[in-house]
C-alpha cells in the first residue's frame, strides 16, 4: 500500500514538475549578446492589446515586395492591410486565446515586448504544433528573434513536438524567405480548407532533420549566458 502511495506521489510530482517547467520563462542569447526572455501568457484575461498593435505594425511592413495588383487581390481595392489583420488577429488569435484554445508566447528584450507568437498543439494529430501567428517588432527584425521563438517550441515549450505547421500568404515574400531559411518546406498535402483560398495562402511544414537542426547548439553558450549579470544558474539556456 505504502509503495503504491509513494509511486502515485512520484507520478504526481513528475506531472506537476513538467507542468511548472513548461510555463517557466525561457532565456536565449542573441548573436549581439542581448538576452531575449520568452514568456507564456498564462492568464486568458491578460490584455493583449499591445501585442496586437505590434502585430499590425509588423504586418503593415510585411508586404513591401508585393505589387499593387497583388495587394488589391489579397486585401481589396483599398489595400487596407491594417484593417485586414486587425480582424484576422482578433478572430484567429485573440478570441481563441481568451477561450483557452490558443497558447500565447511573448518575447522581451530589456522588459520591452518585441515579438509574440500564438500556437495550437495537437493540430491534425499528436505532437503537431500549429503556428498561428508570429510577429517581430519592425525595429527588432533580423536579429534572430523570430528564429528563436520558433526554435523555443521544441527546445522549451513542447519538447515532444515532431512537426510545426503554418500558413503563409503567398505574397508575404519576407516571411516565405524567413520560413524557408529555417527549413520549412511547402506542404500542399495539408488540407487548406482551414485557411480558405489555397491560391493565396500555402501550408508549410517543419519536421524531421530540419526541425532537429533548429537547435544545433542547445546549451553551447550556457557559459556566456551565465556570465551575464542577473542570470542565475537555475535558468534554462539555449543558443543558436
Ligand atoms: C517574418 C518575421 C517573423 C521574421 O522575424 P525576424 O526576427 O526578423 O527573423 P530572424 O532575424 O530570426 O531571421 C532568421 C533567419 O531568416 C532570415 N531572414 C529573415 N527575414 C528574411 C528575409 N526577409 N529575407 C531573407 N531571409 C530572411 C535571416 O537572415 C536569418 O537567417 P540566418 O539564420 O542565416 O541569420 C518578421 O519579419 C515579421 O514579423 N514579419 C511581419 C509579420 C509576418 O509576416 N509574420 C509571418 C507570418 S504569420
């Protein structure tokens, strides 16, 4: 009996530990030496208004490479990118987050919100994570923040994940280059009725060796991170 109770206690403590671990902030070192802190927003009542505004800024700058006719095809004759994404982020991210159906991860540099992403787990099957939205403040792009957010999914939030799926707009040439650089591949086999018109959007998938290669030097810069003032040994580390 005692053995059974202690076994049950052991199992419960493992579960509690893994749940607590999963929501611990995660720190990563950027190439410029700054520490990026990633945090999961745990309270569904949290005001994500600042995140949405940051996202709108990012999307407004995302279609620099698109022609006027492409913009009209995708966003209507008034080319209202901001209005389009205001509605989309609200419907696809904010409302599901408030219902507890979406995971919201924020990224901070020196306590300033610089990026965020939203995730659904168990998308289409076990261990498949769907990246709903990923945005980096335009003033902080090309520093490796987007890559570290994606890499953190397996390195920290969902270590069991085996595949990341996402949808990207075909005229979002910057995002397409970014996802290709990370190893995402077009995945036309994924059903696209989820996102509407497949001529405008495409599914991409990161899996297998490309996913493993996303965190090639996990812990390699641990010493460098530990040398930073205010960083404690107990914290989790990663570098790319
Ligand atoms: C797409 C986005 C998330 C990329 O974030 P980011 O922090 O600037 O990207 P990173 O600095 O992490 O780049 C990672 C790699 O991709 C490459 N990359 C990033 N943007 C690129 C671009 N426009 N063209 C070519 N390569 C690019 C980087 O050079 C880097 O390569 P490296 O690892 O060899 O150095 C960001 O530009 C953004 O927020 N865009 C607007 C919103 C959006 O379109 N989101 C995606 C759709 S949901």
